[in-house]
């Protein structure tokens, strides 16, 4: 019993992020038990905030409702909302009903913002100051609000109607002479984000300007909240995971924690999509069955031709979609890149096609087979490069995610085209087939 | 001339990140000209710091050497080092020789740290305070050093021998009563990074603990510098790009700005690697040429079987390598995931294999062909799932990057195995081949 208490005290002295890690490793019962202890020690809210919202929501449901709502009230509002979003509607309602009217309204308002907008990312707990104050006034206000305002390093200047007038750095306030007016310290044309702005755009702003925090405003420029850089890091990580998953046709909802049954359910549609693409290509091969019976060497080499087309097309598509994700490709550059990829496709295609053509000639002793193989490879690689640029550009032009299903569609095209090119060229060139 | 001056003044009032964007769009001559103007306006250092180091290094070489070294001296040391690393050795030496002895030593020391370690990321300009000071003393020191210390929100407590004793938040100092001792305000067991720690580990620390800045220490715990979160965002982006590129066998050095010639040079080794893998698989098909002449339907369906194997293996490998990159997979979990993927492979393989088997039976009217196709698909998908877990686990176990060449090796194995399985099974089962 005593040793248990020592372990617990040791654990409570850790950083909430470390306690969260321990909590994630425990069985449901043990985790609920530890969470209860954390609650009594006043550390439950910070620990849950460090967990994945899905996990923390599951834990919350195992707690007494009154305890759960108390923990919720102690969390930063942006973290509390992330957790609430993962709860079943009835549990969410019950927890909200047990909060103070102020807290319940604040969280309900936040829940109304879509999770992929600035509103879904911000916390409304922001320090707003009037420009008529002095540096000393500001410090007095900040000192009073210290508890509530968390890890704030900026305050924001607003007028009587809460319109954003500029940013105040806590550092500038602290280092200024106490009697200086905030009007002299304020940075007026500060960057702000609109509450309905996409989180990916917000992440790009943070990346470009190296901010630690940005104010969030509504359409009338009224201050609604603040987004800090730690939330943005999560967005950048999630975005990257999404892009990586798309490239390999992995469902975006999957992770290493997903149960095998959910994994099955999530992956099967992608695999059946790939199967349909594969059968389409098989249909093309099927048309040329008699050609294969006469020249079986075509069946030997056909996989190499579609493989190279797919590989070079994926190289291109990957560079283009990543460039778009990092905001490096505007409209004009998109078309210039098409020219570059055609040129690359020509040179790559000549080199790769020449190599395979020579190998087939050396193997089978049939020069025209080598020629047919070389030309099929060249054309397939050139078209693959063009498609690798065009699919992302077209998807973006119609307002879709450039990375969506690119790899599936691209390899379907290079497969069908590669097979068709090879068999048609062989039919035209090879004496055995004329 | 006058309108030019107005445009210039307008430009100079922009954020350095925006000026950097404009600078990147100009021709070399125009850019050098604008940079000269920026220099006269005192904005050159901040603008260059916002550019890609490769680009800014190229621009620097077009400037008068004295001007270039003055700009260098005005840059934050971590940015200056990034730029110096991209310069030819002789230019670098000449610029360093024109700096004050203090600046030259500082930058030379920093250059000695590898770019992928904490030392390569940190800036040495850090505010170190003694715990015997009061809050007011600290503010006085910070006020004096305001210029030099950039956007600092933390100070660090050190003893006489510069050993790190803890972290001081500027916010806590500013909001404390002026006579309070820093000893009461310091956070003692603060997280610090070792100067030789890998940048990816540093990024994980920032991600986990939501820090804005972390102190960097040597093996004896002496304070060397500080890393801020904006530098870490760049690391996270670069890491993600690297992982995405690996997945599609894109050379890590390439981007949308790469010239077609460099792209060719960089991509060809990958494409020839893929070609070798493709020829290996073709060799297997070649062994069974006579089988194909007898049952051409095998050539029709063989692409579908290796395609599904490759696709399901890549799904698995992608989830595993991404999970590793995010630090979610320890040794024990790795083996549990192998079990899960085998189970998934079995179920997926039965479903996909059954579907394709039935389609082939319906198409060709040969039940045993359907059976051979189904079993080949099932086995290939199961093995693909196992390989998808094992390749990253093995690469990590031998200290290599789990994502290195995974996709190339994985599809090579599933191609060779899929072809071999299909033809051997067909040889055993089909009456036409017995």
C-alpha cells in the first residue's frame, strides 16, 4: 500500500505528457483507477489534454459523470472541445448540462466550428487589452488573469466593440517603462486568421512567418480567440500522415492502434478499387491472348513496361502533390512543370526503353521485338510523366484534394496504356504476328 | 524613377517573409539589385533569413563581399550558419575573415555541429541569468539585451560554470512582484536537449510537450544555446517530405525548383533500381514461357495477383513506417502488429482471391484455374502483409531508416513471389499442364 503511494507520488510529479503516455498503456480498469487518483491530485485535466482525443474520450466515459464534468471544466477549452467531439451525443449533452452556464455556452459555441477550420483549432481564452492602458496597467491585468490565460505570450488590442487593433507582445510590455502607453507598443497591421479559414492555410501562415500564436477574428474583424503553434504542429503532422497514406492508398482513419476488424473494413474498399483497376488492365491483356500464344516473350516483358510507367509517373505525381501541399506551385508554374516532365519522360524513356529493348534483343535474338519494347516503354514513360502532373493540377482546379486517389488512377492508366501500346506495336512490327 | 521608389518603399514595409517570396521570383540580376536596396534599407539580413538557404546562398555570391559579410553579421547566428553551409568553401572563408573576431568564432563553432543535430539547429544567443537575481534585475538585464536576444520568451538559469539550473519564463518574471528572487520562479527539472541529439528526436520532444523553446546543453550540462519551435516546424515538414518521397522512390534532394537535368540525374538511379527489380520478376515469368503458351489465361491474370500483393503490402508498410516516424511503435508492439497483419492478410486474401478466382472461372470455364488463382492470391497477400511489417522492423533493428527503399524491395518480393506461386500452382493443378 505504501509503495503504491510512493509510485503514485512519483508519477504525479511527472510532466502531464509523460503521465498521459503511462495512461495509454494501461488496461481500461487500471486507467480509470489511475485517472481517479489524478483527479484527486488535481492533475486529470492536464493529463487528458495530452492524450489523443479518441483515447481520452473513451476514458472519460468510464468515469463518474460529475467527476468527468469537473475535469472538463478544468481543461483548456480547445482541448475540452476536441474531447467532447469524440463522445457519444448523449454523454456530451449530459456533461455539458453539469457545467456552469458560462462554461457550457463557451464550449457549445466552440463545438459549432468545424474541426478543420481556425475556429475548431482556437482557444477563446485570449487577453484583450485597450490601447489607452499603460504597460503597468497591462501587467496588472495579466497578473490577475494569470490562471485563466494559460501559456500566453501575446495580448491583443481591441476597441470597445472588440475589433482587433493590433498585437502586443508580453515581452515588449514587460520590458517597456511602466508608464508607456500600449498605443506606442502595439504592432498595428498584425496578421490575423479568419475563423472559417482552413487549418491547412493556418499552418502555412505559421510556417511562413514563424509565429508562436495568431489571433482569430470573425468577418467583422472582431477578436474571437487565439491559435498557438503547438496546435499547428499537430495539424502539420496530421496533414503529412494524410498525404503519405493517400500515396499508398491507406485509409486516412487508420493508425497503429486500429483494431484488425476496423483495419479490414477500412482497407477493403481501397484493395477492391485496386482490383477493379487490375482487372481492367487484365481485360486489355485478354484481348491479345492469341498474340501471347504466338509470342510468349511479350508476356515476359509486359510487366517491366507497365512497372516503369507506374514508377516514373508516381515520382512525378509525388513531387507535384508535395509541392502543392507546401504551397510552392502556382498556376503558371504548374504548366512549366508539365514541360519539364515531358522532357524528362523523353530522356528517361529513351534510356530505359533502350536498355530493355537491348536486353530483349539479346535474350530472344529478335531485333524488332527490341524495337517494339523500346517504343512502348518510351511512350508509356512520357505519358506517365504528363499524367503525373495533370491529375494533381486537374484535381486542384476542380477544388478537390490533389493527392486524392492519384496513385490508383495513375497506375490504372499506365497499366492499361502500357499493355495496349506493347501489343499494338508488336502486332505492327513483328513478322510472327503479321 | 519616382514610381519605382514608391514601389520599393511599399515593398520594404512588408514582412520579411513576403519580401523573400518576391525576391525568389526575380531574375538573378533583379534580385541582386533589390537585395542591394534592401541592404541600404537595413532589411537584407531578415529577408535572406526567410529564404531557402540554397537560394539565399546563391544570391549572396552575387553581392560585393564586404556587403555580404555585413549582412551575415546582422543575421541570427542559426540562420547565418544555414546560409554559410550552402556557400563554396572559399567564399565562406572570405566572408568569415571579414567578420569581427567574436562573430567569426561564434559562426565557426556553430558550423562544426552537424546539420541534423540539435547543435545544427540551435542559436547560441540565449539569455542566461543567475538565480541570485530578483525579477527586477532580470527585467533590467533583458531590457539591455533586447536587441541581441531576438524573440525570446524564456531565459535560462545557470551557475558560475554555466551549468543549466532551470528555465525561467519571461511571463513569470514579468508578472512577479519585482523583488521576488528568480530562485522562487525557476522551473528546476526542465527538459533540455543534448547538443548531439538527432533533430528528429528534438522534433518529437517539441511535439510531445508543446514547448515554444528548449535549451541545448553539452555532455556536462553546460548551456550552449536554444532551439525555438519555428525551426522545429521546418524539421517536421522536411521529415514528412522525406518519408513521402521515399514511399514513391523519389530522390530526397529533389523539389519543384530542381532543374530538369538535376532531376534526371537524381531520378535515374531509382528508375534503374526499379528496372532491375522488374527484370528479376520477368526472369521468373520467362522460366514459365511454355506454360504461358499452353494456358495464356495465366498471362492475363498474373498482373492482378502481383498488383494486389504489392498494394496490400504497401498499405501495411506505410502504416508501420509512419507509426515509427511518429514514435508510436515500440519493440513489443511491432510483433503484435505482425500477428494482426497476418490475420488481415488471410481475410483480405480469401476475399480478393475468391473474387478473382470466381471471375476467372466464369471467364474461362475452368474451375481449377480459379482455384490456382485464388490460392496464389491468398498466399501472396499474406506474405505481402508479413513483409510489410518485417522490412521496417528489420531496417530499424539494424539501425537503418525504416522507410529506406521499403517500397522497391517490397514490390520486388511480391512480384517475384506472386508470379512463381501462380505458375507453380497452375502446373500442379491444371490438367492442360500435367
